C-alpha cells in the first residue's frame, strides 16, 4: 500500500490501495478528460446568416439587361458584408461518460500520482491565518518548479487564501476536482479531509455526494 508524506513533517498517510493502486487506463482517461474539457466550453459562439444581416431586401440591380449575373440581395454570402454560410451557432459540447468510467479514470489519475510520489498531504493546522509567504515556502522545495494542484475540503475554503495567488498553483475543492485537473498537475497537495472525499468519490461510496459523482464531468 502506498503512502503519502505529510508536507513539512516526517509522518505519512496511508493511501487506499483500491484507489491509489489501480492500473492506468490511458484510453479511458483520455475519453474522460475530453468530456470534462468539452463540458467547460461555453458554446456561445454565433454568426449571422443572410436572414439576420441588416439590409439587402431589394435587388441590387434589375434581373435582365445589365450583362451581369442576376442577384437577389447584397447580403448573400458571396457579397462583402453578407451573411455567413454554415457559421458556428450556439450549442453545447457535452457528451455522456458513464459514472463507472469516470470513477475508473479518477482512480487511474490518482494512482499515477501515487506511483510517481507526486502526491502529498497538507496539514492545515499550521495556517492559523492566511499567509501566501508561508504557502510559498512550504511548496518551494517540494514543487520543484512544476504546477501544483491544491485540493481542499469544502469547509477549508479559508485555507485557499494562502495558495490562490501563487504562480502555477491551482486550488480546488475536493468535490470539484476532475480527471483533467489531476492529469494537468505535476504534483497534488491534498488535506486529509479532501483525501477522504476523493477516495470516497473514486470508490463510489455513499459518503460521496450525488453531485460529487458529476463534478468531474
């Protein structure tokens, strides 16, 4: 069973073997990451068709006798300022990934960090008050210049004040962490409460809220 060190101390925390010892499934992780990133797209892009462009209600010239091709509107797509043909319209990009697949992908991502030794536990007791300087000092040697994902429990939101302004550091609640967030981080720093929440989500236990199963969508 893998262990995660408590950052800044000498103790370690046992990691659940079922969650942090799973075999990595690359295609499944890729599918879930694509689904998560797609669901984050707003899809508000929009273009105007010839029916939405102002003007062009009258024929630009008469039908016959000019020697030019007949035209019905200067707002046709081939005119400058005309409407767009097959342009993007508002839509959503989400697609379904089964819940069991999401959990399996989450276990795969967590297992990679456990195998590489890039996951550690944060002891929040040392942060009596928000301190970016203290947080930077804590991460300085361990992060080694890479990106860090700090995962906190919902009731530890105040702790985020110490980390949120640091470069290459992202702070997320345990219920909102997705596979894409874990894959994109070089290292993961998690509190014990958040670790329990992630473990419950990955195992599909009742301790994880119904929203938690969909947070990594």
